[in-house]
């Protein structure tokens, strides 16, 4: 009986070990790339390479999640010879990473036995997303094919589809083709989609600038467009777009001083009309605010007027929404069919209306908080108090109190009123909003309440539920610890 029990125990142990082996995740082979390619050719498989670095956090997250998934492990075992390569460990690994165009991490490539790059995955993917891409590789498809198909099925002049095609060219190492598509989006995209303006001057510019770090013609193209915009500004023919292009390119080049220098030149020499100069001044205001040049701001801008304009603009959305029914009643008296349909959709879409109203409020907070920051920065505290009171009377919510407290923190010398605002926002949210916790802790630390600040930041870190929130609170905690105790 004892012997039977022993045998049964061995059987159970063997079963458990077998099950464990099935859930141990992806099996990476200890082979050189050429050896892996030979093996893949013999077994009619692809070579899969996980390029990582020791400092790459998303790489570690992939190891702990996607590459522990049994379906991912089974798929890679069946269809690939999988390698794991530290791209910075030695010259051989660095050369291999360069050979396959690895420029960011994590980076996963599928390679045919003859060395042809079949597909690339840049960044984290869930198990389901990873397998979906992997399956498409078996069908002979890749990122570029999918981007082309999407463009063919949609509008060939859609800048979002064209920019995704450019992204796909980048992933496949076709830099010249990528730049051609990016520049079409930059030069022509807004003509086909007015809503593309924000994307064009932010995400698109950043994509071109990143491409330019390894492909000089991309940077040269931005320099050329910056020069054209600057010339139009100087000769007085500029429109708002020229100013936006000039300042936005300077921003991605981290050369905001050039924007301020040109602003000074055209302002002093009277090279722009009043409306265009006002647009340029708005760009300059934000740069001066970021640089904490408060004395210059109050010398050149009417801060009180900026506050008044922010309040005048606020509420426009609400009034417009109230007038929808009235506009629909007038539909037979001049509204075209397209406009009527848009108004009817807006009238039915309560979520969109709420979002528009929230955006209206956020614009007011930002407009007032920027002026409040200037007033705190130059020590005009009575005026600052009046501005803060005006905002919180209009919007007595946690976001407004937090915006004022954060504006004070940004000066580098917050006042006690900012601490009261931060505490009020914290109380109103029960300490559950990471951004508000961050503000309170930083204001506390800056004002010398180091121990309380650390305690608040630690509690915030303990509650953080996302990677973004954890990183924010870790940075906040580090800041608090660096401040001297009062």
C-alpha cells in the first residue's frame, strides 16, 4: 500500500512538473543569430528576436505578462526559433540590433531564415495583440501592408491614414518613404481635414523630428519650413499658421529662445499687423511663463485684460448649446441639410455636450491660472487673491483649486494661499486624485513642511493603480525628500 502511494505521488509530481513546464512562458534559445537562422530554415520556421535593454521598464513588463502567456509561448515555439538579445551587452549584439533597425525598446522582430525582416513590433503588446500581429506574419502581412490596405479602403487624402503609413515605413526602416508621407501630411493634411491642425503641430512634428535624429533629410525639411515661416513673419506677410509653424518647430528643436528673439524683433520693428502680432504674443506669453520671466510679462502684457478675456470666453459653449433648439426651429429658413443634421446629432448627444462644457471650464482654469501665476511671481498678492476668488466663485470645484495651487507651485515660491487651495482640492477628492495629491505634496515640501509632504506622497504612491500614476508619485516623493525641512 505504501509502495502504491509512493508511485502515485511520483506520478502526481511528474504531472505537476509537466504542467509547470507548460506555463513557464516563452522558451528563448541560447543560440547565435546565424545558428538560429539555420535551425529556422531546417524546421521551416521564422526567427523571432526580443531586443531589450536592462534599463527598459516596458521590456520587463512584457517578460512578466505577455511572454508568460501560455498561448504566446506555444505560438512562438511552434512557428519560430526565439532569441532574447540584450542590445547593449556587447558589440555583436549592438551590430545585430543595428542590422535590423532597432532604435527603441522593447523591439520585437520576425525574420525569415534568409535574413529578411518580415515584421516589427515596437512597444508593449497584450498577449492577444501580440498573437494577432504574429498570425498576420504567417499570412505574409506586415505593418506596412495593413497601413496600405487601410489607406486603399479609405480616403487617400486622409492625413491620419497617411501618417500611419509613414509610421509603418519608419518601422520597416524605409526612411525616405516615411519622410515623403510625413511631409505630405504636414504640407497638405490640414487642407483636407481642418481638425488635423493640432495633430500636425504636435504628434506629427515630433515624429518627423525623431526621424531626423537618424535620417538628416527629415531635420533639414523642418529647418527649411521654419525658415520659410520666419521669412513670412519678417516681411509682414505672415498668417497665424506661420507663427504656429515657426514656434512649434522651435519647440521640437528645444530652441524656444529663437521664438522669443523673433517676437522681440517683429514687435519692436512693427513688422506685423495687430491681429497677427496678437497671435505671436500669445505664443510668446506661454514661453515667458514657462521661463518664469514674470517681470517681463507684466511689462509687456495686460494681465488683468487676459483674465477678463478668459471669463468673457467662458460660457460661450453653454450659450451655444442652449440655442440649438432655436437654431433647429429656424432650419427651414436657411440652415442647410448638413448643418441641420450636425445640430440634431449634437442635441441628442448628451455626453458630447458634457464634454464640451468641461472643456469650456478647463480653458477658463488655464487662462486664469496662468495670469494668477504671473501675479504670484511678481508679488502682487492682493491682485492674485482677487483673481483666485473670482475663479472659485465661478467654478468652486477641486480642479479649479488645484489649478491655482499648481500655478503657485510653478513659480518656485508658492504662498500660504496655495497651500490652502491644495488642501481644499485634496479634501474635495478624498485624496484619490493623483494629480491633486502631487500638487499638495509639492506645495507642502516647497513651503518647508517636508515630513508631511513625504507622508502625503507616500500615501499617494500606495494608492497609485497605473504605471503613469506610480511614476508621477515616485517623482513627487523624490522631490519632497530633496527639499529642506522648515
